C-alpha cells in the first residue's frame, strides 16, 4: 500500500503476559524473529521460574518466565490469558499509554448481557476494545492502541461469510447459515484434560457447546447482527477432531434469491482484493494448506439454482486464529506492512 513501509527502523519493546500457553509460545517464536520489535519479558503464573526451553525445547530460548507484577515498561503488551483475567490487567496498561493486544474474549463483545450469557462472567459496559479482524476493520485498527484479537472459530467463520454480509452489492438476501467447524485439540489450551488425551481423541470426533459456544455472539456482532435478535437463522456446531492445529469450517448459506457461481466468486475476489492473508482457492482447501501459516483459505464449494451456497474456510487456529493475527494487528498499529514477520 502507498505510504506503508516493510519494517520500522525503530525497535519496539514487547512483553507477553500469559506466555507459557500454546498461543504464548507461538507469540514468543514469532516476536523473537520480528524485524521491528525486541522481546523484553515473558510473564507466566504456574510456570514462573522455568525457561522457555524447558517447556518448548524446539524454541531454543533461555528467557525465564516471570510473575507479572503490574509492570508497564514495555511499548507493547500481548495478553494470552484465560477469559476473565485480562479485565484486571488491561485498563492500567491502556491508561499508561501502552499498546495492548488481548487474545481473550474479555473485550470482544459490546453487549454485556451476551457476554454474561456466553462467557458466564460479568464485565463492565466500558470493557470493549476495537475488534481486531484486519480484513474487516483495517482503518479502525490503525487508529487505536488497544485491540481485542478475534477468536479462532470466529476468524474462520467470519472470513468465510463476510463478503455476503458486508460487501454485498448484489441484493442477496440471506435467510439462514448453518456452520459446522472442526478444531484441532490445541484450541482447548495447554492444560491437561483427560477427554483431550491421545487415547480419547485418536480416531475420534465429537461436537461440543452446540448452540452455546462463546464465539457465536462474536460472529453475529461482526456480521452486523446479534445473537439475541439475529437478522438470519444461525446454527453453529463446533467439533473437536484428532489433529493438533487447524480450524476447518463448512458454511451452508441459504439465499432467498438465486445466484450463480461466477457472481459469488467475483463478490469474494473484490471484497478480499487487498487482504494479504486471505486466499481464494479454486479447488478445495485443506488444513495442511494453512497449517503453520497466517493464511485463511476460502473456497466456494457449491452454488445451487435454489440459492444454496456451500463455502469452506480453513485457518491455523494458533496463528491466523490467535498469535499470527495478533502480530498482524500489531503491524497495522505500528504503521508497517501487515505481513512483516509473518511470511515464513
């Protein structure tokens, strides 16, 4: 883009709070190699005192995890904490003028009633930050210093649907969306759980939180409606499968009026023409096409004469669904190329 630079000559100091989990480890790996930042501190709770290499030998990093004690001496803070914990940390960092990118769901939803319903937690009405999905809210992200990073399911599903809702100049009317999305086991976090162990998940697939998953209102909000009073019927069936990483979403969209495949494809190409991390595939995408990358692949799988669309999207849940997208947001906020440190 005109006026954008590939990397900044200034080195910004960066710290990660909640650095010992899977998303924190991905952030550590990427930020150590990023041309515009210097990784200053890694904060963890139960793992404080251990080195990164003790938990993640592949990173070959001797930095020591420390307890967070309200430090505010870095330029940028990433928070990769369980839901509810960032609410107690982010306000002070924001008030101190630090750049903040939160990976939890604490600041995503504008509707506090929906937050309480889906997260089972109460939050103040002012606990809302700019929603950091670059393909939809690029200008808003550029203008702020605090970002709420999207959820992994939400990223895959929203990017699969957004052109139909937000770029629709074809007078397409959508009556329903049915989504089935399969997540890798890493999406549940690093904590040990029997039901996520290899004996339980090998050769297995199961649905969970059907109708109650916390990413549901986030998806609806980004598409311009709400879970409480939706403008279309939405069914979301999240599933967990025997793979380490990835989100694979199949979206069945019912239109009230018919459309043809060329029309839909052109709509998507136009909508994502300046999105460096969305790839429109002419053939079916797979998890292995996006694993270990910050890409979201989208494929228009089927368009019928009666107005049914089938769209398939795929992301890596730990990168485009978490750490990679967080760094993409940081790049935008710093005024450098979105792709800096993410083309690997």
